[in-house]
C-alpha cells in the first residue's frame, strides 16, 4: 500500500490532514519536531540535517512507496523590529529554515526519488502539496517579515517545480490559507486584538483545520493532473486575487 509523508502532524492542519487521508485508506507517515511514535518520525528542522534524516527514515518505513509529500510544518514567531541584531537574524534564519528550506530539501529528495520510479497508468510519479499562507501574497504583520518571506518563497518554489517536472509526471500544488483555528494562529489573533481582527474576514470566521485538510486530500488524491502549478486560496475572502 502506498504512503504519504506529511510534516507537522502533531496538531492543527497537519493532524487533520493525516486523519483525512487515513480515512481515505492511505497510510500516512507523520512528522513532529520531537518525541517520535509509531505513526510519526521526529525531526527538528532547525537542524540542517533533519530533513534528510526524515526522508531517509520515511523511505525505509514505506519500502520506497511514497506517492506524495505534504510540506506543512511551520514556525510562526513574532520578531520585533527593535530586537537586537543577532536576535532578529536568528529568528529570520530559523523561520526560513523551518518554513522554507526544509520544504525545499524534502521536495528535492522526493523529485529525485520519483524521477527514478516507474510512472503509473496515468503517467504520474508523485505529488507535492505545499501549505503556504495568504501572507505569500498579502504580506503579514510588521513582526512577521520572515514568515511572509518564507511563504512567498514556498509559492515561488512550488510554481518552479510544477513547470519543471510536469512532463515527468511529477505534480505540485500549493494551498494558501488565511487564519486557521490552530494554536499557532490563536496566539497571533490574541496579539492582534482577538476577535476584532475577524472584521477583516468577510466570511466572519477563521478557517477550520478540517477545511484545509480537505483541500490537501483533494490535491493529494483527486485533483486532475492539469491542475499542477495551481495555488488554492482558503482565506474567507480576506484576500482575493
């Protein structure tokens, strides 16, 4: 049976996506930054070697049968403009490493693996799903330059992968949620005025993890190949393109 690797499955969107894909009969290899269990591999993406270790172990667990990778793990930390130079730089580099560089590493390992894999009847070899953010297009708060830059980079990376490898049956999709009801977003909502921030969302509420998980599941299993390169917004119309 085929496997899907999802990063950041300890909570929120990643956990919901894992549950949704398992409900569809897929075997999911999860990931968390610490404390591995039977369903998840521990890898702290602040370590430059962690993504490679995660990929190697996932490949071993799956017997080489990974059909999709969901880049979902993320770090969302406030960084004041008035922080010390070294503190500001440390938070910038940690955020880009965890949110973007680790995703790039895993995407590279997956693409190279699929290039050496026989295509299925449909001509496909594998799918990448990148959980980016509305911030990739709209930007973010003054304390989150690094987060917006990382998510913008993820979208650009996704488009490049889609264009480069579609002819080889390697597909790429990106999802750009707005606020989602996770502990990470909850902390941000409180820091930005709580429910008053909802006035900026025409839908009148933040997204639920299960909603984003349903889009991930669609991209991983059901989206037609012609959709490769697509970026799917899910932000309650708080940013429309």
